[in-house]
C-alpha cells in the first residue's frame, strides 16, 4: 500500500483499522484470484466466565505457590508446572501457573462451545 493509505489507516481506531484491512485484503483477493466470500450469521451456544458473588476464587500463581514438578491429579498422574489436564468424562480440570487465556481455550476445546470472559 502507498504511504497515504498507510497514514490514513494509522489514524483509525483499532477496530476500524482491522475492518479496513480486511476489506482491502478481500478486494485484492477478489481482483487477483477471483475469490468470492460468503458471509453468514448463525446463532451458537457460548459460555461466559463471570466473577462470582464475593469476588474471584482464582488466585494469581506466585513462584513459591506452585509445585516444581506439578500437582497430583485424581487419577494419580502429575500436571507439570504451567500445564493443565482435564476431561469431560472424569469431570475435573486441574491447572497450575496457567494464563486465563489457556484456561478459556481448554474449556472451549473440552466442551465444544466458545467461551468468553465478561469484563469486570
């Protein structure tokens, strides 16, 4: 893109810039490769993580709070530091030193529906 277009994009908000870049890429692909796009809206089940009454129950891991070799899970196996393990059939999810984003991704994969975090 030319400098004027780059400057115009830089002045947009993040959301508008992303949308403009997507539209530019779509136009380029349509022109060069005759690619067409079909957009469709669907209603899907989603889950939302919210802070419980009385405040959050999760605590930030501090270096001395985690087990160097991980904790023991109900099945006797160990979860290493910075790991998580769980399953639908056994009904547990254990984690230590795992970012919330990884928790959300794991829940999405385990339950087959997207999760999101409700801002506080």
